[in-house]
C-alpha cells in the first residue's frame, strides 16, 4: 500500500511539473510572438500617420480612406496583442502592479475626457456622478484607468445611437464602488454567467471583439483586492460594478517608530 501511494504521488508530481512547464513555455511563446508582432505594427502605424500629416493635401479621397483603414486595422491588432500579453502575464503571476493612493474622481474625469469623442460619434450622452469626499483607494492608477476605459468602451459598443452611459462612484463599507451603466441591448442570464470567461462574446448584434477585454478587467480588479459584477437584462441595458479597497490610514508616528 505504501509503495502504491508513493508511486501515485510521484506520478502526480510529474504531471504537475509537466503542466507548470507547459504553462511557462506558453507564457514565453505568447510574450515572444507579441513583441515580434508589435514592433512592425507600430512601424506601420507610424508611417501611416506620417503620410497622413505630411502628404494630406496631395492625397485623394480614396487614398485617405485607405490609409485610415490601414491605421485602424493596425490599431485593432495592437490592441489584441496587448490583451494577449496582459492575459498571459496575469495568468503567470508576472503582472507588475504599482499600488498606491489613487484619486478615483480624477481618474474618472480623465477617462471621460479621453473617450468623449468616441461617445459623441454615436451621439450618446455620458454623465458622471461621484459622491463628495470620496476616499482615496489603494490601487495601480494606470490599471484603474485601463479597467474604467474597458468598461466605458464596452458600454459604448453595445449602446445604440443617442443612448446614455453613466459612471457613478460611492463609498461602500471599506471599498469604493464604481458603476458603469448603459441603456444598451442588455444580456441574458446565460450570457452573464459566461461574460468573464476567455473569448466569450454575447450572441447579439454588436461590433466584433476579442472576447478578452472583460476577462482582463476582472483579473485586474481581483489582483487589486476588489471584485466586479454585472447586472443586466435583455433590452434593459447593463451595469458593470467594480470595487477597490479604500487606502488604510497610516499609523501614528509613534507606532511606526515602534
């Protein structure tokens, strides 16, 4: 019996080692391919922008439209590559988070300003409602910006022309909760159950996507000690809510000194 148990344990250890090695190789492969693809795509975007700026007057309408298509396509590919790289790093536990005090109202206003032209392209209305004296949260400012941008961009995609999007924030126990609500097409209960899984896309009208954005958003929230949920129904829009921990106050000077 002891010999059989030792043999089983050895087999399990070997299997676990093989799985870990496969995951390591996958992460390295994704990282290598992502970097190899990102460099030429960045060059393509740069040359297109140069042509658009330097030779704008000499270009005909058809040429300008073609350059815009090339630039947008390269941008989408870069977005996909960055998503794959982020997901690979997070799954391998190699994501670099620089957590510190983050002023959420300032981040919300910055994201709203950066995405406003996109919102206005569909004549949508974006409103912001932030409670007064909202406490500072403990998080990575760049990653919080990424989370919020992903959620607002997602709301924009699935909200019709002249629809509404609202970003609201309030304190909730030891966290700050942010809600991104829209008047879009909504989600069924079955879709909500799979929403934060890799490569899932809702089977409804809407632009094509990678199916990675919400997975990355969920992982980024959870890695910073928060959680994310969704409330939705078909035809009634959606509300994505995420929470981040309030920054703990520093101990008194005497306590820090011991």
